[in-house]
């Protein structure tokens, strides 16, 4: 059942982009749109949008990079672990929960490392890969998306992102406990 | 909020780095200036004017005693080049292999960002058989490891940020062009009409047939399929469309925050990266996390959307709490 689901989704993923391109172009040609001209008209925005993101992304990534390099994460883990112990979050998985919203490449490296130490099919291994797989790099997304439209006052966006991340990590913990619990 | 978190990250990293470095100085973690007693094994054939090539035989107990650590150290042999005069004094270059102690790797990274350690050799002498010798190694003094590390991280991440942004240019252009075609052909209107019952509730401030809705739908679909190359450009297009409805440029709207809540929830049908890492680590069932990941992401997404709907009413987060700058920021 899971295998079938995986195969179907993989198939859709492979077909999706070529199909989308084909449908858009064929549809537009049928509707007598000057496809080439319209495409170029839209595409010329690509450069400015990408370049507009740079200051926001630099600000976000360099602060997170410093934070990770300073070793402050270890101290944060030490401070938070008494609380997370109460809800049964293994101490080994806590760095992952904290790092996932901050750094995509960092949490990917951490996941591989934990997998190597505890084994991919151990409870910790499954939990950590679920945490990685079920979440996005929140702060990166905020920087890129808001940066592209020059939003500096983010209002409740950061609080919402953090609440969502906490709930996602707790959800991952609970479902892993139910299905593969120790 | 973002201002505070940003300042928090920077200030905390500075304080932590200074704290760690002060601790290292006080504890003399790196035993600066003290001679490390090393047993060397030299291949006799390699004696030449360009130095003596050999290997340092690292014994865990000796290492732990010298640095006063209890960390696990593997017994290993590390290649070393000795450049000594007739009295046995001179300099050395030690290559750190994968088995080398972590402490030495940190030291090497801090000094030269390589896997090599340099320093002075004292009293090198070969044994009678001409292969086994003894000497003292004095490593280059190591100071301010963490301060150097955060400086390097700040510089390299700034470069990375630009690389990421520039890497987006091509696929941005591709998808913005395609979406423009779809828009001109009226395809987007059809797409939005199908999902109007849902989108009207999620984004009450956005007209149901607005191009933003189409871009949001396509972004969420691309994200769920794991097509990040398509998802980001389309998502940025959605932000641009949402920004056209923004009465106060430079400030986020309710619709934007709800959209980002869905986006950062990270709902994905097949977490391909995590599965690949599991497979590489030798898992018997790499795909076992598909179901659990979907549950986790659903929790995050639902919580995010609810939180965005609740928090947007708080006076603290009101749109006109802070001054807008609609004149300046329209770029």
C-alpha cells in the first residue's frame, strides 16, 4: 500500500513539470496567445526578483551561520532539554528540532550524523528523519519570500512559523512514539 | 519579532564565542607551547633534502593524558613531514587523516582551514634501526577558536546567500515566463475556480479569481510533489501578486502570513531527501517515514494556519501599528 502510494507520487512528480509546460503552451497556442513574446515578457522579471532577495538572505543566513559556529546551539540544547525531557523528547533528537527551522544544509548534515551514530532504523533515526522530512527551513523561506517583495515588517509571520514548527516537531514525536515507540 | 530574533542570534553568538574562548584560555585546552611527546615511524627510503617523511603513531592514552580529556580517540598513524637539522630541531607538517582526534582537527581548522597542523620539532632522533624515532612536537599556538569560527561563518554565509539568490535567476525566469503564458491563456482562472471553496476561507482578503490564488495553488501543489525548483519561483510570483493587494508596502498582509504558514509547514508527499539519506545509511526500510512525515507536516500546517488566523487579530500585530513606508519601498 505504502509502496503503491510512493510509486504513484513519484510518477506524478516526474510527469508534473513537462506536463505543466506542455499544457500551458498548447493551451495558450489554441487561445492564440503570442506565446514567445508573453514568455519573454514574464521571464524578464526573473533577474530582478532573484537579486531583490539578496540583502534579506544575507542578513538571515549570516546571523544563523554565526549562531551555529559559536556553539550556542549546545548551550541552548542544555537549557531546553529539562523541559523536553518531560514530554519524552529524546535528548539526541533535540538539536534536530532546534536546527531544522534555521538551516537546511545544517540539519541535513545533522540528520546524516545522527543516522550514522544510532542507525537509521532505531527510534531516534526514524524520529530525526521524520522531523527533517516533515518540515521546511522556516527562516530561509521567510527571508526569501518576504525579501522578494521587500517586506521588512513581518508582523505575526515569525510567531506563526515558530508555533507551526513546534507543533510539527511535537506531531512527529507523537506519531513516531505511537508507531515505533519505545 | 524578527528584529529581536535577529539581534538575539548575533549577540548570543558573540557572547558564546567569547565565553568558549575565555574558557579555552583558562583551561589551556590546546596546551599551547607544551611539547607533545611523539613516537614516529619513518620509512628509511624517504630521507631526503626535502624533509623526512614518516608517520606519527598516536596512542589514545597518551593523547588523553596530554590534553586532559576523556574523549574517545582512535589509535592511528598520521603522515608527518619533518624538516630538521643535525641537532634534531626544526619544523614539521602533520597531515590529519579521518581517524585523527577531533581536537587536532579543530586546531587545524582554526589555524589554516585545512587538515594540516604545523609547528616546531625538538630533539628528533632515530633509533638504531633507522626507522623508529622519538621527538617532541610543539604545535602552533591556538587562540580564539570560536571567534575565528564565527567570523568565517559570517563571511562564508554572506557569499552563500548571494550564490543561492543568483542560482534562482534562471529557474525564476523560466517559471515567471510560463506563468505569464498560463495567465494570458486564461488557464489560471480555471485552476482557481475549482478550489474557490477552500481558498475563499483561507484568504478572505484576496478576490477568489485573483492571479495570486492560482500561484498559491500551484506553489502548494509543487511543494507537495517535492518540486522545489518550481515551487520557489511560483511561490515568489504568488507573493508578488499578494503584494499588489497590499495597502501598506513593506508590511506583511494577513494573506501573506497565511500563505507562508502553509508553505513553511512543509507538506510533502514524499520526503525524498530524508529517504535518500536513510537509504545511504543502510536502512532496511527507508520509506517508512513517509506516513509519519505527512502527519508531522499536517500538524505544522494546520497549527500554522490557525495561528495565523488568531494572531492577526491581536493589536500587537495590527497592520497600522508601525508606520508603513509605501512611498519608499515600491521597487
